[in-house]
C-alpha cells in the first residue's frame, strides 16, 4: 500500500455557501428540530491573515454551525471582497462548498497535495487553528478544506 496523499482519518464538516446564512441555518435547524444556531463573522485580515490564490484578501463571511452527533454542518455567507466563498456563490448559487478534514502539519499536507497538482485556493487563521481550501473539485468532485486545530 502506498503512502496517502492526504493524511487524515477524520471528516469534521460539510459546508454550504449560501446567500442568506440566517435563513439556511434556520431551515436546517427546523429539519433537525433544534434551536437555530447563532451567526458569527470571520475575523478581519489582521487576525485571519486570509489569502486568496496566494494574495492577501480582506474577505470575510458570516457563518453558522450545526453540530450533529457525527459531523458539523457549516453555512457560509460571503461578503463582497474577492474570495473562494464569493466566487462559489456567484458561479453556483447556494451550494455544497466543501468537505473539511482534520489534519496535522498543515504546511506538509498542502505540500503533499501540491505535489499531485492540487493548489491551495484560500487559507487563513481562526482562533485556535487554521484552514486551507484546496482545488480538488475536478479530481474529487468537491473542494477539500484542511483544518488544523492547535
């Protein structure tokens, strides 16, 4: 058996890009018979250090999270700044955006994927960790998000 390209054993999240995060979160909360989750806003560039295709981006988004027994659902409403979130909404409307995998050694994981021709679309920090969206749609039918928590 060969060494894996992506070293992970855990899917953490399924995420959707939406035009109205409050409405989407409320719809799914009703589906599961739970309270509508609160909405938060991603950090400013000074905190998030967001990069889109390798360049600094002031992009932010509104987010809501629903924690189920085995996975988290994330709903993302982008702002008007250039980002993968905004591009996805413009091109596809409300849609599945990514599957998130827990990783250790983010830089090594990104490098491993890059060796196979998969580029990093967007990356940034959040309190307690970092994320990276990888350009995996052509090869794997959906974007991958790598999540590394401290």
